[in-house]
C-alpha cells in the first residue's frame, strides 16, 4: 500500500494528490457559524422581512418586561452594518413580517392596548409607513409569507386560542380574503414559500412542540402533509435557498433538501435562541435577534455560507 501511494505521488505530484476527491461516503465538514454586526438593540419576537437584499427587523419586545417596541432597523449584508429607519406607528410585538410589491409589511401582533389587526406598509424610498386594510381579525404568533405577488397570513393566536385561518392580501386591491384553512390550528410555527407552494414547519399545539410539515398549493387550494422534520421546533426562523429549506431554533438547525426529500442536521448556533428571524441572502444564512434559553433577549446576528 505504501509503495502504491509513493508511486501515485511521484506520478501526479503532491498537490494533485491532495486535490483528489474524498473517498465515497465521506463529506466535507459543514461551514460553521460566525458573528456579524449585532442589532443596535436586543430584541425578540420581531417582524422580519427581506427586500432588495436588505434585512428589516420591525418592532418586537424586551423579553424580560414584555414591553412592545416601535424600533425598526435595517441590516445591509454587503457592509455588515445596521441603520435605524422610521419607527412603526405603533409599538408592536409578535407581529409577522414579509415583503411584497416593493414594500415591507408588518401584520397584526400585540400592542400595549392588546392584540391588533393593524397592517402597516413601509416604503423604503420615502422612509414612510402607511396603514393598509386591516386583517379580518387580530392575530399574534402567526406567520406571513409572500408568494406570487400576494401576502399570506397563516394561523397564530386569536384571543389565546390557536387558529386555522389563512388570509390572503392583494396589494393592488388592498383587500383581504380567506382561503383554505390550515389542516389544524397552530401557532409559533415557521412558514416559507418553496417550489411555488407554502410550507408550514413545526409550531405548537397545546403543550406539544411539533415536527409536522404541511404544504399548500395556491393553485388548487389543497393542503397536504409534507416531509416531517427529524426534530420538533417552535418559534423558529426559516428561509429557503435554491432547493433547500433552512430552519433554526435554539440549538437545533435542520436543512431540507428537495433532491433527497430528507432533512439533515446543520451546526448549532453559537448563541442558542428562540423567537428569532432567519434570512438567506446571496448564499449566506443570517439569524437575527431572539431570546436565549436564559430568557434574555439577544442582539446577536450569526451567519454561515450555505452554497458552494
């Protein structure tokens, strides 16, 4: 065996030998997480959205007090820097965020006066928030996802009761309508647009944290079971990149690959957090804010490359 290796080195040169692929069955070590510039203020339960490659963190709360915040900040991955923009018209926590029609939307949540159905749209060009048609009912701990120019708001809590409702907003009409409800009442789940459908990931039902996945086809209005996650998750951050879904919650990081139809584990965050946001931008996954397992809010931003 030693003679064979020596002969190969002599024939190819050491550099060529080191460049040979790993033997079948071996995989490269996953890229680790690294720290990016922290948020100016520690927050959890923020409404997050990505627009034009910039990441928005709106509202949220100081977990130790539960006090809702109006703060809105914007992160630029290219410069690894944060900028404070115009605050929300009303301090709000546990709202949902998404970007559609060149606007960042913040939907529902809880204010100092109670749960709200308010919908606000932010225009980055004018640094201005404007009211839009409110949700049919107040919601918090829900999810918002943009798909095909429409805004979907799913599940959440209504007067502390989990909901199956799914509302669809058309920006051009400034109008909400109902569509096919979730297969079961859920809150604190993740939701993404993936392969032309909506995917609902995990969440909570009663005292159970779930690993269930549901998918929704907007063309047919049908829900069906998707590939269940290997581990239960709630209050997670999730986004998509290429043919993968990335979901992060505390020390659990799971990646779904459409080519294999299976979930796999990724490396844990350095700062374990729930009620965080996750975004995939230009082949990098970012996790923003959240509440640590010690129940203290964090300004932490971590990132890792997710594409070769």
